[in-house]
């Protein structure tokens, strides 16, 4: 059971590390648009101008 | 069901003749107008046709007069105009936020992004789907802002710079702060729960005191940020309520958190008594979830209100030395002062209130008056800012600018009116206040009683009462359902601006339409032609169209439209006489089209003809010495007006028309739609009086309005609905905006509101039953704080899950069927 004296403070440290990571993600704008990327992934076909769709 | 052809691009019905067709990817598709044709072909030519395959809603109608607008946008390139909204990065790099109008689905976002990012000199384009805003960065040495704005218009959308960058930044800060609070509370909750669990599972004596203290200290470390940071809004809210001497939802919440936390801290350090860290963090997390969802919905709605920004134009042509020279100088509209002379060209918007000093024209003041027919304006007449100059250039002496203009004063009036609306929301607040008071009282009494029975449990019982009967599920019940409903409707082009709208929609007993622009298209159409014996109708129309070919007057455009398909006749030397008609030479003979008097001057006595029916407007056509035909025009009904009114009446609502227009026209529309009642020639104050009288009899009135003159009455109605194509000011203040401009959106809104209200009632019934059962149990000491927290959490979760059910209707509803509309279009047989 003695290991708990190490593990519990360690888990606290871990919580703060994860908190910091999330804070960084938030700060860099990762959560600003929660809907757009879900749609955008379906649409990146990058069609070349002039090429007729339907052609292989 | 009859098969109607709809425009490939915008989904509006195509005229029976189907003259416009767009060639996309080698296939010909029917479109409704040259604007849509140009847009569809531009999209195809740029290799962006995948837009048509992936979109989930139709696009807005294409631009009407492209050439004028490109020139008008140049004002945005001026440094002093850009100063307000463009950020300079380095020497040539510029960045700004654009508001995109016309975005209806994700494919629109993709289309705009692809199109803009291919422009030379464009550095980055970043479009936010939720807020319809684009952050663009460009190289000012290679491309101008006006070109970017114009490129957006060529594909059928509209962009203008978001001048309120500060508001934008504040909104972003709010979102990020809310997410951060939510995360801190959620992560704190999970971790604290892990520290708390052994305490619940351990048998007596199996966990040493040291370990228990360590666990409690760890929980304390994690709970401190949750209480001090995440729960701060609740403490601030409670403090604000207390200072105003009233009881809000935040008071028991803040009190519960504070008492439980304080008791836990004392227990931790004295090593005696219970700790409630897990209850506290869980409680805060669930409450923040609800707040976050509510905030998201609110921000979606607020993004729409910036439509107001474009009511007054940004630039003006100031005449420096009017009277001697006509040299115009481009200036920002904010730089105008009373006494300045400005030149307003045809098709432009008046930048300020003023008086015409030179020229004759017609002004479309529908934004302010709701009157769709342009008003004749001559020298000495006043014009109002935000009105559209329809026919010819005029010089205006500026009298009022900016906040002093009429459009601004009307906006302020509406703001004031909307503050004192009859509130169903206010009633809900009062009930909640009583409930909170009861909870506080019960908690205090329970604590007092237990202090005498068993002092060691007094705090636990008080906390349990506060937490378990916190009206959390009750306060979540409504917003959770509303958020789901608002999101669903937004995807159907129905924007709910104010939260109470859904409730009012479900309760509405009367639906009142303002005729202009809501039930009708606001554009006249030809309904009857009475030619002189011996002349074919088609020939008469072709001749009329020839005279009006270059006209931008609604009547002229209607005649041209009616003659589409007939052999084109050429008219030369076309001369427009405002207020009377148009004159031109066909085959060397003078022809006139217009009012009776105007045509009589050359054609001689006009023959007797049947009086125009249904309040139609009659125009005459004649040539030197002989009259040729009379055409009747009438403001046409929207294609879905009849079906919508019938459906509303089937659902047991009374449908009324209150119009400011003349009696005949209104009576005709009322007859064709079979409404329950109508009134014509009403002034705004008459409408207001009628509204108040109806409401006194207990009616819940939904007003569908358009022009700004309706704004006071819209504000008085329990529910105000504005059509997306209507005046911008009424949109900004309406409870609901139909962006699609389709009346069937109303049916969607009513159907969804009824379903939402049922779910809200279920939620409220559940929350009330839960609180009624839990309160006595907690007061009796049978519920420990952790169980209270769990019960509260479970009841909230149940309420949210029930709310999500709104998105999945059991039966096939109008909402469902409209979702599949894009695939249901049946191409009309092509005419040979």
C-alpha cells in the first residue's frame, strides 16, 4: 500500500499536465469550429479545373 | 402532387417557359434567372461542381445586377475605410474577417473556400461553419479587397467585412473561457471520483487513516480550481441576484457548493466528518454542461444580427463644389456632414437622410415603410438613408447622418419596444424564484431540526437538500430541448433568435401576416392582357417588352418576363418619363406604355375596358393615333402561400392578414388564400392597437412581418417572424427569421415547436416529480450528499437524453421530407 504515497501525488501531477495540454489546444484555436471539419473531410476532392467529373 | 420545375441552383420555381438553362459539366439544367445561370456556370467552369452533389440545402438566388455592384465595392479598398476592420501584417499582408451571406450548408463553405483560395494573391481562407465568418489574409500588392468581395458574389454569395471585430474577439474569448471551465470541472470530477471511490468501497478498518487523509488532500487540490475557477460564474450570478434582492437559480447552487466545500475542507483538516468533494465537482460539471450548450445556441443566433451593418452604405460620392462642377469624391459615409452634397446613382442606396436638389427619380423605401412600390421623388423631396435609388441619378443635400437618420431611430425604437415584451419567460423566472426560496427554506429548517436530533449530520442533510433538489433538471429541462430544436431549425433555414420563440410558436393561436413581401413576392406579375380586337396577346406583350427592355422598374421587368419566348421586337430612342411611363419608336412609329393619361396624349381616346380585378395595376399600351392593349399586373402570391395557409388553419390556428396596402389588393389576396380575416390600409399604430386588443382576449399572436414599419407591432406580438428577404432591421429584432424565404419554413417551425414543447413538458414533469420525491427524503436524512449528487446528475442526464429525442421524430413530418428535397427534384421535360 505504500506505493500509494507516490501514485496519488503522481496522478495529481498527471492531471495538471493533461490540463496544460488541453489549455494549449484551446489557445491554438482547435475548438473554435466544432462543426466545419466534420463536413470538410468529406469534400476534399481537389478537382482539377476543367476536368469533367465522372471521368476516371 | 404536381411536378414543378425548380431552379437547379436556388430551388425556387422556374417559370413554365423555362427559358434559362445552365450548362454544368456538359448537362443542361433549368434555372430561374440569369443570375442563377451565371453562378451555376461559373461554379461548373471552375471545377467546383461537386458542390451540387454534396450540398444539403439550396443556394440563395443569384445576383441581379452584377456590373453595378463590382464598382460599388471599390470603396472597401480605401485605406481610411479599411482602417476600421483590416489588420495590417507586414508591408503588404492584410487580414480581415468577412461575414458571408447565403451560406446554407456545408457545401457552400467548401465552395467559397475553394473558390477564394484559388485567387492569385490570396494567402489563406478560413471559414467557420458555425458562425458563417471567413478569416481571409491576402497580399495587397497582388489583389484588392474589393476583388475578393466581388469573387464571392460571382459564385452567388455575398460578403462584407465584419466591422465589429471587437465583438468578434469578445465572443471567441467567451467560448474559450467556457470550454476551459468545462474541461477543468470535468477532469476534476473524474479524478476526484477516483479518489473518492475507495472510501465508499472500503470496509471499516481496511483503509488506514493516512491513506484516507492523502486521498482527501488530493481531492481538495483538484476541487479548489473547480470551485474557484469553474464555478465562478455561479458565485458571481448568485451575488448579483442577492444584491438585487431576488432569488435566482444561482443562489442555491452557489450556496450548495460553498457549504459542501467548506464542510469538506474543515473535515479534511480536523480529520472528522464527511467530505463531499466528489459531489461538488460532479455538480459543477453538470451545470456547466448545460450553460455551455445554451451559450453555443445563443452565439449561433447572435451571428445573424450583423445584417444590420449593411442597412446604410459604407461609401458615398461627395460633390466638392456642387453648382459649379460635378466632380465627385469617394468618401466613407461616416465622413458625411449635414450640408454636404452627394451624388446618388441609380441602383445605389442613399447614404443619409436628405433632400433632393437636382434630378428626378424613384426611391424604394420598402426597408422603412414596407411599401414595395417605389416612391416618386423630385427636386425638394426628402429621401431617407438606406432607401434604394431606383431609376436615375440625383444630387442630395445631406440633412441627417449616422445615428440621427431615420433608420437608426427606428432601430432604437424597436430596441426599446422589445425590452417590454409580454413575457412567458418572466413567468418562468418567477416560478423558479419561488422554487429556489422553498428549497432554501427547507434546507434551513432541515439543518435546524437535525441540529437538535443529531448535530453531526446537520450539514450533510442541508447539503443533500440543496444538491438533490437544486432545480437543476428543472432549469436544464427547457434549454436542453430548446438547443436541440434551435439547431434543427437552423439547418432548415429557420433561425430562432430569441429563446422564448419555440414556446410561443407552440402556443400560437393566431398567425398574422403582413401582406407585403410575406405572402406575396413583392414583385408584380402580369395576370391579364386586354388587347384591341385584331391584335394577338403575344404580339402586344412583345411590343410592351420592347419598350421596357432596359427598364428596372418592377412593372417593366414583369412585362419583359411575361413576353419571354415571344419574338423580340426592337425599340429605339427609348425615353423614360418617371411617374408616367415610357416612350419609344418601333418601326418609326411613336409608341407609349404607361398610365391612362400618358398614353391618351398620343393614342387618342382609350376604349372602355373591364375594370381591373382584384386590385390589379393597369398599364396601357398605345401608338400614335391608336391604342393597342391594356395589361393588368398584380403582386403575385408566393408559390407556397396557399398550402401554408391551409395547413396552418388545419392545425387549428386562425390566420389573419393586416396590411398597410389598399383594400382591393388585400381583399384579393385574402380571398385567394381563404384566410380567417383581413384588414387593409392600416398604419403601424392601427396594427399595434389591433394586436393589443387581440392579446387582451387571450390570443397568442405570431406576427409574420417584413418592413420596418412593422417593427413596433412585431415587438408587441408574443412571437415575431421575419422573412429573410425582408428589411434588415426587422430581421435583427425578430424572434424567428425565415432565411430561406420559403413560407413552408413556418410549418417546419410550428411542427418542431409542438414536439419540443411536448418534450419540455415531459422534462418538467419528470424534474418536478423527482424534486418532490427527493426533497422529503433528503430532509429526512435518508439521502447522503453523494447519492444526492448522483440523483441530480442522473435526472439531468435523463432530461438531456429526452431532449435529444426531438431530433428523431417517430412519424414522417414536414421536417423529414424537406431534408430529402434536394434529391426529389424532377427535371421538367425540356421544351422543343
